[in-house]
């Protein structure tokens, strides 16, 4: 088991939160927003800074999960209720840019497809960076530290993907409606289903609780818990020692996020309910 333990020295804090302190909700949301923006930019310095933010988010989440000790780690390891509730509590704080903000940040994107390409590319880099950094944040002995690392990675990647789903809906002119809590629940359910929001069908319900104004119900929680469990188990190879695990983590996360993006974009392209002229209305001033 000792071979599975990987430790790296913690770098000094450079303003990205990499010194190892646990982030509060606002700081974590700001770090996620900055990481997404920097991963979408073309400069290597921006992407390196974003990679450090990814490591800081994982490290902070590890500390949060392990605050209750090894028992909490065992719960999170199997994608249990604690991990599901953590994601559902975090989801409303995930920063989602509206179309006007996205177009202002990416003025060279000529249409929805070009803008979506940029968002997907940034999300792929973000999820890969999170996967590559697993092992750097473990602070407790095996197996508790490793369990929390994998659980933390799962939560951070889920946040990256939920943010991507929500912003792709903005790009294609079909954002979720309702209150902030309802929109958040809808996007979380879409993440669990690995699909874009669409008209609800019996064969593929998309967050009935979310779109009818009810609280997040048992069915939504079941879907999220199932998805978290599958995601956690798929990350077992990332615990291989040293660069082998880091490379596998980056590869697996990038592949899974790419598959998600392809499916969501295909669903959104089939939507016919975008408001006419929505793209022009959000043009940068």
C-alpha cells in the first residue's frame, strides 16, 4: 500500500490559494470562476495559473471532507449520502456566466458553435488538471487520505462539468428557467443524466423536481449518488504511483468531460425554443 502514497511539496502561495488553506464557499466559487476563464485563454502562463487553482480546489476539498476524520473518508469513498449532499449544497454556488458575459470575455467567437468550442476546451483542460493533481493533496495516511483525494477530485470535476453544462445552455439560448435553486437542480440532474436539458419525456426525465418547482427529491438524489459512485470508482487507476497515476487521471477526466460535452451539445442543437435574435442581443457593447 505504501507504493500508492504520493507526496509532493506544497508550493508557496502565489494568490491562487495553493498554500493549502481551506477555502470558504465564496473563495472556492471565485477560484472555480477564475480557473475556467484562465483555462479558456491561450497563454501558457494563464493555464499554469489555472492548474495551480485546480490543485488548490482539490486540496481545500480534501481538508473539508476529512474534517470529520477517517469515518467521513470512508463515506465519501463509496459515493454515499454525504458526498451527494455536499454536491447538492455546492451546486447553487457554482458561478455561471450569462451569454453577455461570455461574449464579452470571448469577443472573437463569431457564433454559438465557436463560443461553445472555447468553453469545452477550457473545461477539458480544467478536468485534466484536476486529474493530474490527484495525490498531491493527501495529508492523512492510507487509506483515508487516498479516499478523500479521489472523492475531492470527483466533486471538483463535477463542479467543472455542471458549470460547463449551464454555460452551454446559455450559449445555445436555452438556459434553464425558474428560481436559482430550480436552475441549479436542473443542471445537476442534467449532469447526472449526462444530457442537455430538453422537454421531459417518460424515457428520459430531466429533473422533474427541478422543473416543477419542488425541492430536490429522492429520484434526483438517487441519480446524483449513482453518478458520483460511478465517477469515483472510475478514478481508482489515478491512485497508481507517481506520474503513472497523474497521467491516467488527466486522461480519464478529459475523456469523460469530452463525452459529456458532445452529448450535451448534440441535445442543445436539437432544441428549437431559443428566442429569435438571442445571440445578437447579447453582443458586446
